[in-house]
C-alpha cells in the first residue's frame, strides 16, 4: 500500500497581485544592492575577469564545465552570472582544473556541452584520482518531483519550459562515471533577483547524489537563492564558494570545502544588515554519494615531519562518538587557531553538533554500541566516520547496509531502521518519507512526525514513485 504525504492547501492569490508584489520586491532589491557593494561584501569577490591563474599547467584529471545563464525574459535575468563564471574559473584553475566557461546557452548548446564533458570524463583513466565538476548558474524548476535547469531565454512560466530544459539527474549527473572511488561534483546555484516569498521559480525538489558524486545546491529544497541585481557582485552562494576555494592552502577534503561554504552562506545571510535578506536567508543543501576522499590544496611531501598539530588532528579524526568529536574539535581550534586543519576542524565541530541534536531526539534510538561495537568493511568504516560527523547520506547508506546485510555486517532490520531515523533527523528528507511509508503500514504513531517532516524539508515524491531508496530516480 502506497501512502501519500498530508497535502497542504495552496494559497489562493491572483496572478496580477503576485506580479505586482514580485515587481515591487525586484525594484526594492535593485535599490538596495545597486552601488552598495558593502551591503553584501561577505558574498562578493574582486572581479577576476582580468586575472590569470598562476602555477603549473593543470593536470589532465581535473575537468570543469561552468554554464552561466544570465539572460531570461520578463525581467528575470541574473546579472551576477558572468562574474560568477569568471571568478569561479579563476579559483578552479588555481587548483589545477581545466575549465570551460559557457554563457547563455540554449538547450541544444547546453546538451552538447554536457555531452562533450561526458566524453572527456569517460576518456580519463579509472585510477581513483579523476575529478569532474559541472557548475550551473541560472533559473531552475521542478516538475512532478524532478529537477530541471533552464537554459537562457526560457521563461520560468513557459508552458514548454520542461521540454526546453536540462534534467539534472538524467543528463547532468549522468555525465559523471558514478563509480567508487571517483568524484563528480554538480554545483547548482539557481538564482532569482526578486524577493517575493511567492516567487518559487528556482525552487528544487530534494534529491540524493549517486555513487561517486556530490551535488551542492545553493538553497535547500523548496527554497530559492537570492541574487543581487548588480553585475559587479557574485550571488551569495558562489561568492562564498570562490572565497573558500581561494583560501584553501594545505590539502583539504573537497567535502569539507563545500560544507564550510554552506556554513558561511548561512552565517552571512542570517547576520546580514538587511532585514529582508535575514528573513529569506537560504540554507544550502549538500548531498553526497560514496566517493572516497578527494582533496584540493598543496599536497604534503612525504618527507615532512608530523608535528603536534598533525597528531592532534589525527586523534580527532579517529574518534567515533559525537560528544568526543565536538570536544576534540573545540580543543583543536583553541590550540591551533588559523592552523592548516582549521577548515576540517570547524566542519567536524558543526557536524558533531548536528549529530548530537539528532541523537537527542526521542525519535532516534541509537545507543553508543551502534558506533563502537559494529565491525564492517572499509566502506562501512568510512561512512561511519562521516555519519558521526553529521553526514545524513552516510547514515542512510549504513541503514541500507544493515537492511541488506552487506559490507561485512549481519542483516539487522531494527538497527537499519534506527540508522534511518538518525539520517532523517539529520535532515534527510527521503529518509523521512521512507520512514513515513514504513511506519504508516505498521500503524506506528511516529509516522505522524516523519511525514510532515519530509514535507517541511521540501521533498515532493515524484509521480509514479516506486518503493526503493533510489525513488527519486524512478
């Protein structure tokens, strides 16, 4: 029996009133941002159009395609799109990426660019070192629970917008090899330049990343990203991503780079001088498949001697209890402010806080033995370390390992459900929905929590949803 989420009645509002409100907010946003770079200083970067990344030629195993669509009808153009592309290109070249920037593509050109990128990725060796990145700045939408990227000149209210758009799962993510170890990164900064809460043209549905992939959205499911009406500024998300990439010195895990970007966007917007920005502050969303560990930054020489800072960080990395991780991360940051592992320590601290909040919920029933007594294979151990630092997708994969009895673990349906509950309380909307379906079939009253929670997190089950954990791909 397939259960449906409780439905909310849509607000009834005339199209004329929505257009009036949207235009009013857009005009206000233009006045707020025009000529006032200080108002969003934390989200902008110096223009990189005249700079050239220095350093050795890029290695052949790091490829990036940046698609920046800024020109749209009906006054919905995204003015920072070209600057986003220039600044991100410079930051990625600094880390050895071969970068191709495409501006204002139509659907055919967009699809051709993705296909050329796919062919380049397939030609690279399967050596566990290849990194591919596709970045999109433009408008996006969801249709029947699936996410689409709008090429330039396509109106968000075009009746044929879906047919004119690029499917994120089936076209963009399919360009990556999707293997372990391996890394394909999709960065989706779907922006708007209006501040009307009714304007949802760039809101996406919740999704999960396939194996070997990271998908970084500039806003959570159901939210939209804000973009200044000023071509000399970056969008909030891309500005913080460029800043974080430019600050990377020593080798840093790519997952941590995106986690720190997420935290910085939330902090920048929630503490912004403008009340309207604080009220509509976006919460970036990251979803990760099983990838292995990939790093950017200066590689340590094998001849370098490990010092006290290295030893302290290694001890924190080995911990498997969120409270201990939190304490060790705090002590590390006090002892080594501005050190080479600062990014990793800050991300571990924030993740441990998330883990402790989830574990304190009455809906999660994981004991300490679930962390310390379990013995699985290398992939399980990698995901366990991530899950105890707040990685909701790693927790969902552990749930599946217990359900199937895979990765060196004995099948344990109860333990699988416990890990799925933990994943849900970390913010995994698909885990919430899956729990809602399972618990509703058993008449478990906890279903009444997880159903609305899936909806709150922005998940809309696709039409014809099938009963698998990869349901959004059905």
